[in-house]
C-alpha cells in the first residue's frame, strides 16, 4: 500500500511495498508513483485509470498491472486506486492497494483447497451414514438366517430385506461415483419418449401404490443426447416424485417442446417444495429425506447443463412439485 497527496506525491508506504519493490520508505516518500511504473503499462491504461478515479460516480480503478521493482524485476499485481475526498467532495489524496498476482493465486488456491476439504469431509459423513445403516440391516439379517429355527415366512422376509438393502447400497455407491467421477457425453440420436416410457414402467413396478401417468408428445422427434445419462435424470426425477407422495398418490410424466428445446415435465400431488428450500435443491448433500445422499438432483442438474440444458422447479397444478427438464434438440 501507499498513500499520495492530491498532487500525486507519495506520502507514505507500508512494509509490504518496501519488501516487494526494494525501495525503502525514506526513498519512496516524496517520489511520484511513476517510480514503480514499467514499460508494460501503456498511456491508454493510465488514461482510463485516471478517468475512473477522478469520476465522482466511480472514484476508483481496479485492474491488473505489471510494475517494476528497484532491481528491474517485474511485479505483476492486482491494483486498486481509490480517491480520498473531504466533506465537500474535494479530492485530498489517493490510496493504492496492490496484491501480487502470485500471492493472490496462492490465496485462491488455498481457499479452493479448503472448500474442497470441507466438501470431502461432508461427503465422508454422508457416505458413513448411508452405508452404515444398510450394513447394520444386512448384518442383522445374516444373523437371523443363521438361525435354523427361523420360520419359513420370516426367512422370506429376511431375504427380501437383504435384497432391498443390497440395492440401496448399490444405488448409494453409484451416486457417489457418478458425482465424483463424471464422464463426458456420448451423444447419439435417441427418442426421449422411449426413455421416459421405460423409466415410468420401472418406477410403477417398484411403487405399486403410486399411480404413474404418462403423456408423451408424439411430435417430439429423436435428437442428439446421451441416453444413459438422460435416463438417469428421468429416473431421479420420477423416483423423487414417487417418494414425495409417500408411496400413494399420483405422478405424471409428460414430454413436449419449447423453442428449440425438448422438455420433460415430472409432476406429483405431494406436499410440494417450500420456496425457501428451492435455492439449495441442486446443491450436493442437501436433502429433505430421512434417507438419501442429496446427490440425485445435483447429478441431474450437472448432466442437464452438460447437454446445454437446465432443470426448472415450480408448483404443480396437481398440488405438489413440478420439475421441468429442458434439453436442446440441436447440439453444437
């Protein structure tokens, strides 16, 4: 940092200025900031800089420059210069704050690393929770199967528990792998109506008390998409809707077109989604369910964006929630 009076004469510098530029405080005071100007900085840059600093509606300039140290070394910095005004609005001086680009990038890397570690810790906690519960059920079921006196009807129930918990473990690990190691798109000409119909039938078989309706647009032609990944979106949205109606209710899947996009609308007659919860819907590890990783919608959103599309959320005319998947019918 350094401070200049209204005439642009340096009146004070801090220790970081001395350390980076090599001029002592005594040598710098009384000099013009041109002391540290390099040939890299053009007159046009200075003209734009002072235009913004002297503009009462702006009053500051911020940008990247390459300055010069005493020994001729170049010092790339992110610089902010702010005009200091008195109570009458008159400029009495200028304050310059510079952060060396290398240090700034190092700080950004540290922040990114801290955020990644925080997310990793959150992921580990979710993994532990989601794997521990089915493992406990599997362990208990295995002990019961070892009991030779277990009645046949109870044995059938225990075997069903083993199958259900094994499937739950597989789905949990699949979601974590899909989130942690996303693969690139494999585009091929495919029929969205066929994908939606297939998923609707599988969900209906697994949720027999939920009435699954489909309304497929016959005019929707096949287009370029990644069939496997889009199927995962449809599956996540349809299963979420079925679970939202607590195992008994209505879910409607419909397809259509909207200005260059194919759309899938998934609606239910469940309790809906509070407005306050919608902002975090697509964030990983955020879930309102008692069970679940909170990755399903995050993965669906990522896949939609990779296609150049998006997912919208609204209130359904059925009374619950509506999720609308939009996919461009023409891929670049």
